């Protein structure tokens, strides 16, 4: 029985649906970190790191640090410090097998975002590690990105979502806490309150 779907499975069909981008849109993709990109990176406290395994399965991981913590070594090289996490290391395992990575830099209150695509490698020590120390903690690992593409992403998604408008935010008390979610998903005997208290303590004491 048919589902009524019209599938798009060729590049030609996709272009027929969307048409061609404007020449200025293509030209905005540059291969280096210019002064404006440096400014945005310096003001971004959150970057999303996208990686993919050889089989095509993907992962997107948020990376948060005080603004200015992402290093710009030169016009083609970025460095992201690793901080303690859940030890699944999905991004790192992907990078070892497939070095292609994408970054999305967010600046609070700014609707435009900075997109970076390039090749990633993992480094356990280097002279620049001294510059990656935050709150007295030196990272065990860093992701070095060789920039291949860099461009500004327009504001449409953020304007449509009203992400930075507090009046659109849900009442946090109406949403489940992490403790509640994990208690129910994993059928844990511990109460949600106890789980949340433990998560909060670890987040405050061990985030770096």
C-alpha cells in the first residue's frame, strides 16, 4: 500500500525543487578564518561539533566553555578543548575513523551563526594546551580543526524559533528534569530528586 509520499532521491530532483542559490550565496563560503569570524568565535560560549562514522551514522555534540576559550591558531586552524563528560566519546571515535567535522558557533542574542567545515584530529598535548586551561584545569585532549569552509548562516531559523525571546520559553517546571527522565527510561529505583541532586553536585564540582 502506498504512503502518498513523494520521495526526492536524486540531486537533479532536489535542484528542481529548490532552484539554484544566488551567486553571492556561493561566494560567501570562504576557506579561511577572517577578522569577523575571529570576533564571533571569541564571543561564542557554545559550539556544536558534528561528526560521522564511516558507516554514515552521525553525532552532534555541544561544547561549552567561557567565551574566548576556542583558540584560533592561524587563519586555517581552530582548537577546541575537551572537558569531562559522559565518556561515550562518540565524537572522538568518529574523528579517528573519519576526520571530517562540522562546527556551528552560537553567540547569545545573535540570530546569525558561524558555520565551519574541515578536517579534525585529536591531540593529547601541545604548547597551546597552556592556553586551554579554564578554572585551573588543563584538558586531557583537544580537537584541532583544519578549516576548509567557513561561512555565515542567516538568521531565519533563529527568527522563526524566537530562540532568544524569553517570552516564548516554556515554564521549566512543566518539563521533566534529567533525573525524572533517566529514572523512567532506565527504570531506576532511585527517586528523581536524589538523581537530580547528584547531577547538580557533579555539574558544579566537576564540570572542568
